[in-house]
C-alpha cells in the first residue's frame, strides 16, 4: 500500500496563521471593520487553546462572506517544510495538504509546492458568489480524520505507515490515527501531549532552511532534554 504525508497549512507549512493576516489586509483595503479583525483574533486565540467552537466560528465567517466575490490568498512558506514535502516526494510518498482552510488559501500553496492532493473545508459557491454554506463534515478535528480515511480508501494509502505534520492540538484525532505523527512548532497543549507520547517535535524559525525529512535528524526532539528518532529512521 502507498504512504501519504499529510500537511497542515497554518503554523506548519506557513509560518503564520492566515486568518488574521487576511483580515488585516481586508481592514487596510476597507473591506472589513475593526471589530471583524478583533473577532478573528479572538477566534484564533480560542483555536490555539483548543477551545474553538468551529460551528459557531464557521457560521459567523460564512455570514460575513456571503455574497462576496471569490478570492485567492498566498502566504509565505517555511523553506524547511517545502524541503520536507520534496523529500517525501522523492521517497515515493503522496504529499497531501490537509487543512481546515479553504481552497482559496490551499490551492496557491499547493501550486507552489507541486502538491496534487488537497483536503480542505469546502465552501459552496453559486454564480461566483459564496452561498454561506459549507460541505460537511468540516475538515477540522475529527473531520480531518474522516477526510483522510476517505482519501486513504480511494488511493490505497496505509494510514498506519503515513505521516501527518501539524502544530495544533485540534488535530489530535488524526495524529493518533497515523503511524508517523510529526509535530511542528506546536501550541502548548500539543507540546505537552507530544512530550508524554514521545512524538518527534521540531521548532522552526520562519525562514529556517534546514530539511526535516531525510536529513538533519538531530533537529527532531521527543522531549525537552534529548533528540528523538528521525522520520527516515523509524
């Protein structure tokens, strides 16, 4: 069976969370109010703590964008993670973007990295306008596991041998489902879980260029005191 390497976007492939950055852009261009930015930052804070009510956040977001034109957002990639994607490709693995973001963020990132497969939160569009509805289940939390399992069944992927790179405690269900969890710049709760379970953890700067799969095994750590096993050595 095939091996996949799933990659979250915000905080993992890119160095920042895209939502507040995009909202600041809308604020600067007069498309959003100050309270819209404040609300986005509040939801991000809840997300970082693993306390986000995704249904509530989605309802507010979809209500706000209903009727607006479709838009595409590009963000800066972490060089180390771009190298990781390429190393997985050379190893014969299937790189997959798996994110709660929409395709409007994921598609440009995927194009930059040459990633064919996207599992995202899907917004419904009619006549070029958002309807304010989304496809269920959302690609978030347990929903990511649902979409990953569906992808695995269709593509003959063995999740027990596959990788998942993420920074968020909200992705714990899929981290527990794959055989090779990889933790990148984790939030505090995920850092504690990773330390208890001995999961490899990597802390990257935004422009860190060190490859993280196939080279640089000393960079991965399983706890605060010592280096853990490298991905290619497991």
